[in-house]
C-alpha cells in the first residue's frame, strides 16, 4: 500500500474507532424496552459490522476463457481471471493453464482505496449526534445499511494485461546504408552486437576482440580493443551498450569487467565485476554510466546494481510460475536499456514475457509476449561417478523455443526481435509500449540479426554468410 493510501485509511480507521467509542458510551435514548447495556452492544455490533464489511468483506469474481491460435502456443489454453473486491482493496489475478493442466502464466495487480463503509459509519454518527432526539426502536441504526451494501461492492475492475493477437503492419523497408565485410578483407570478423546513437553505430566484433565505430553512412571510423587482459584489452567480449555521452561499454566475461571506449576509441574506464557471485552475460547501463544493471538467475530474476565505486546492491527476486526451481541455463535474457530515462528491461530469451525496471525497482510485474513461449527444458548429463574418480557434468537445452533474440529501446517503444514457432521466427519485430507494456504491433524484417535502434532507424547486424551491418527505416512504425 502506498503512503497516501496508508495515511487515508489510517485517518478513516481512527475516526471510525472514535465514533464507535462515542456511540457506545452514549447510546440512543427513546421509547424502547432494551437496557442500556443491550443498546450499547447493538451499537457496537453495527459499528463492527461496518468495519468488517469495509476491510474484510470479500467479493470474488471469476471468469474463464479458452484461448486458441497464437495466443495459446501449440495447444489450446484456459485463461482464468479472478478479482477480489473490497472497499479497501482491489486485487486481480489472471493465469493460463495449458492442455496438460500446467500453469503457464500468472499476472497479479493490486489497487488500494479508502473504505467507504467506514465513511458511511462516520456520516451516520455525525447525523445521529446533530439531531439528538429520541427515536422509537432502531430505525436510525438501519439508516446506514444501504450505504454499507453499496460500499461493499465499490471499486473498478482492474485492467489486466492480455496477449491480444499479433498484427503485422503492411510496411516497406528502406535500406539507408550497408557495411559488408567480404572474406578477402578484415573489416569485421564477426558482427556480434550493435549499439546505435546520434554519434553513429558501434559493432562488437567478438572474434576480433574489438569494437568498430561505424558512421551512419556505413563507413568505419576506428577500432578499439585487442585480445588480452591488460587495460583496454578484451578476452571474451559478450555484450555492448552505449551511454548518453556516446561511450561504448563492453562486457568482458573472461576478464570479469566492463570496459568503456570514448568517441575517439580511447579507453574511458573499466569496472571490475569480481565482487559478483555469478557470471553475467548481459548488462544494462544506467544514467551517466554511474551504475550498471545486471540480472541474477536465482529461480527467477534478481536485479543487481554495480556502481562505478564498486558498490553492489541487489533488488528483490521476481519469480514467475515456470521459473521456480529452474536451472540457471534456462533463465537467459536480453537487457536493453535507455540510459537517459534510467529504464531497462529483462526480456526473456526462453519463457513468456518481460519485466520493465527503473533502477532496481520493477515497473509492474511480468508482462506476456504476444505469442506464448514456454520455458526451455534443460537436460543434465553426468559421466562417471562423483567421488570415485573423474567425472563431468554437462547441461544442454532441449528443443529450445526462442522468445527475445535481440532487443532495443527506441523512445517509448520496446523492440523485440522475436523467435517463436512461426515460419517467420527471427524476422518478426514486435513492438511494445515502454510506459504500460502494451503490445503495439509487429513488422516483418527483411532478414535475421541482432538489432539496435535510434531516431526511427533500425540497425541490424548479421553473419550470413559473412559479417554485414544494415541501416533500415520502415515506412511506418507500430
């Protein structure tokens, strides 16, 4: 409950208790055979009934819907929505169950408000004390009952997130620039990741252990980095991001650090990740590059902040039904970020949905993809017998169905290069609203690759069969 709602409810509860005590101490007088004690007990019972009805009188509504087609994946799914409504709390829950009876998605939401039944009790107490006249029977005590009945059903239905249906926009793509590295040259050995901003395009060349700065016309301006463990060198570069100043930051999992290169390709700084108890494979950059955000797979998603001074902080662990007891190999994700606003996203590579963050705080809960993707199954293989000599333990994913194969934030849009099960998997570009997580629509990409976006332009990097970087612009955006 937020501070404002908590204070409002505390004020109303305090006034209600004061009115109850006052009415019990000085009950009504009139032509009645009831003793003073009985009158006090009756007033107390009515006031307590109002309180119980206001705070704990639940009304549960449930509806069931059968989903077919892309919204349900391969098999039909049953979607069940439950709403618990009281004058102080509106709690909503929606979950989907597949044909085998397994729960595949769950979304919860809560809204708090002032208990109107207690306000009705206060209004009745005020009316009673103002009039101060004898009354026959208990008619005045029944006056607030209609208000209590109305108050017990107050509230609005929560807006529950839903998948909807994928809508492909009829858009054409304009190719603005192309960088192509043929086998006979060494412009790029591999285009692994891309990050774009006003200054140009950074391309992570993992095989070359370097970062290439590419102008928006497709020409290479400089290279930064080389193989090694010294300052500015890269051993196993994995992910790439840029901050507001145009500094390119590279996650180097073998050297356990994040390395930055400025707009001239010079070393801008390094951040050690030795203090972490896990090996990150993706990261997000915060405002001013003062903080970097990671996600720890721990039966769910736990956001982790690493500051430039070496301080490490962790947020609360977020779980979803499929993540419980899931091995870390199954919990993989992309972490697109918008360093200007400080927002970043955990977009599941396997599994059904994404979570938006502002710093370490989640902006709501899990939101579903427009197409359901189950969490991948992990097979563990052990060779030899532990404790009796040499043995090895290996893990591999079984029949993976990919969700996010690349993600980028462009203004108010979250762009996802989506895998899924359709014939267009990998070429689907789904757009979601960063403010509320709503699905906005989809485009069909001309090819498959890693994505970045800036100012209405999409940058796509691929290796088919040789490294290539494309700058594309659609005729319209969802």
